[in-house]
C-alpha cells in the first residue's frame, strides 16, 4: 500500500527541519585541569540543545571542529540515529512523535548537508527506523488497534485487507507488525506478520534482521558488561575504594571489558540495566581510581565504548576520550548529548538492543 502525504502535512514538515548553523569550533571543556595526551584523529556523533528549542545533530572532530548536519524541532533527549552502510545518508527519528502526525523522521544527506522531514506510517506505533543494504529507509511498526480477529475452528487469524494472517499459538495479546520502505516520498508496506502486541513486536519481522543499521541496534563499539556478584573479591575491593557512591540508586558493581585492565561502574538493577557513576579503573600504581578529568555528577549515567586505542566515556552532556594504552585523557567536551564514535562505512550494526530502549 502506498500512502502519499497531503499538502497540509508537507507544509508542516517544511517548518520541522531548519538549516543548521554554520560549522564552528567546539570549545573543549575547561573543567578537567589535566594535560591531554596526543592520539590519532577521531570523530564523534553528538547532539546539542538548540536555542530557543530543538536539537542540532553534528559531527565533532577531535580538534574541536564541528559540522552541524541538521537542526530539528524536537528535544535532543530520546532522538535516535541510523546510518546507511555507505555512510552517505542518515536518519534522525523523534520517537516521542508529534501533534502534527504519527511521528517524524529526518533524512540527512551527509555529503550535501541537506535534510528533509518525513511523516512516519500511520498504521501502528513505529518501533524503529533503519536502512536496508540498498540504502533505502525502512520503518517498522507494531499494530494492535482495530484489528479483526477470526477463528476458523483450527487456528486463530487476523483478517487484514482481505488476507488471513495466522496468529502464533504462543502469542497472547497478539497484534500485527509491519515493515514499510520509503519509495518516492511515500511508505510502501513490504511485510506483515502476526506477533505479540508490544513495541518489541518489530523483532518478529524478517526485515528487521536484514537492516544494516537501525535505531534498535546495538552500538558496534559497545563493550561487554558483566555484573559482579555482591560478595566477589572485585566487588569488595570497589566497596572499600568507594565507601560513599554519592547516591543510593539500587544496583551493583559491573565489570566492563576493555583492552588491558577492565573498567568498573555502578549498574542499575531492573529489566533494563544501565551504567552510571561512580567509574573506576586501575592506574599505573595499581590502585583503583576515577579516570582523570571525568568529573561527572554522582547520578550521571555513563556510556562506555571503545574503538581501537580509544575509550569514550559519555555522560548526559559530557564526552571524555582516553588513550587505552596510557590510560590518560585525550579529549574533553561538555555541552553535547549522546556522544558516540562516528560509524565506519560498511560496518554492520548488531541487533542487540530492545525496541523500547532505542540505544545505538
């Protein structure tokens, strides 16, 4: 099915994407009074709150140069990103939706520096967007409302647009999941399956596993995290070094594997865990210490990624890059959200996150 956008939607979307400001240097943070170690050049993907509202997505270079890619009228918090395999195009999705319609996604031409907004499919709740191997944008939706369910005496099925779609016996609260491909500015449905009726339903689609990058995929630079047993020797050592964490968030210590010695961070408990301060690693004298220049608030979440000899520790609005060999600070930036290493063209992103987490 092909749905074309109406004139009103086109006018509204035209105002949803503004031309980003000219490229400008980003001032490194002055907070950490630490001499920076020299490393090979690198690039980060970052988000920055725009005045008076909205969010700017930029490419930030290790020397502080910043290229603004697109400014959107949506808050930075929760924005999701996906890249085409050739690294020439990207998508920025606002999962919060909008009063203008069922939600939006911005298509960004990274070479030309141009972007355009697109309404997401109307049928169902969009759980993710991503790119297929041909570089085409795909939207994945979960559809639970106004479905016609029938029973032919042998098996339950949904009657959808004249088609019988069998419902798996193990699925309670079943619904439909759809995959749409953007073609000539309109969404064309390419797959429909019956599955459980929640946001994770998009994982039942064959299309989901075929995407080279999506907003529900894991970051390929993410490191392995293992929770420590409360009574383990490592946990006891950390408790001795950090008798006062600065917060009472329920959880436990976790070990993050990196090149050489591991990194330790507090891990929240629950169905969806996350890392947060405090963070410690072993320094040259064999003691556990906070990475130099980190200086994040006690309750700050922390993402930990690595590429080659570089380690990135990112807080809510901070980014710290370290040389893993020397364990010294290489770069420090404040005022940027969702910092991550700029993807390498051709890399396939593993499908490891949940649809509700939205973390690349």
